């Protein structure tokens, strides 16, 4: 698919090593600038890294290691970006045996609107044996993970800046007029079942 610009949007990505394999999460952030600046990218990358240190590290095992956080404009083909790596790599501190890398917990990102295009997902990696019973994530862990993602929404919200779902396609075809944005307002757990990210199992 050719590059499709998304005016005002910065793509924020967390790059990890998970059980020795590369893994990644990302979220889109709407800024107040049609063409986001390097300064805006830097600010978002710093906020995203600080959120991770404050909310994620204590909930994941030591083989879940954050390598860098990248924030890049996707408003233009060759837009600015910022890479945050100060104090990294950063390993999880939960001293329990980790589950295989494909095991994750899916948090639903909601916008208050209906339709698949108006929802997103965050696959939480780094689960431990002590956080799971059979095929279910323990209730306390579910509560902590959802609270952490709610804190991420808050950390990336300031004035015109807000995390969003970006929809590039509708009905299997590129959206006429370009991407549509849906502000993320809440994170919820649909169930407590362990989910799978098979791409993380190598």
C-alpha cells in the first residue's frame, strides 16, 4: 500500500526485546499541528518512555526489555522523528518466571463510538506464571494492566494532543478523503482470557 499521509498524527512506538525476540507496541497521537514538528515528536517520546517506567516495568518479567521509544510524524512521507533511549534498555522487575512470548493480554481501546474502525487494541506482553491461572489472567493483574493503559491515555493527552484510533481503510478500500481519527477515551478488559500474538513466538 502506498504511503497515505495522516495530517497532525504522530506514530508512537515502543520497541522491546521479549525473550530474546523483537516485539513492539504502538499508538497514534493527534497533535495541534497539521505537520507535527520534531519538538512535538520529542515531547511525545519522552512522555511515552516515562509512562512505561512508571506503569509497566513493575508488572512484567525481566526478559521483557524496552530498547527504545520512537515518535515519528506520519503527516508527510519524510517527516520528523525522535528516538528516546536515555536510561534504556530497561528490563521488567517482576521476579516471576515469564510465559512464552506469544502469550499476551488484550486491552480494548474505546472511543465511545460504534464500529470496528472506532476501536483499537493493546496487546500487553511480558506476562508471568504468577499472573495467570490456567488460561485466565488473575483479576488483580487485569485491574493493574487496564489502569496502566488508562494512565497512558492520560499521559498522552494535553490540550489538542490526544491518542487516537486512525482508520485508513473502510469496507476493504482506502477511505475517500484520507484517514479518519477517533479520540481514545477509555481502556477496558473485555474478558480475562490469555490472548495470543503468534508473531512473538520464535
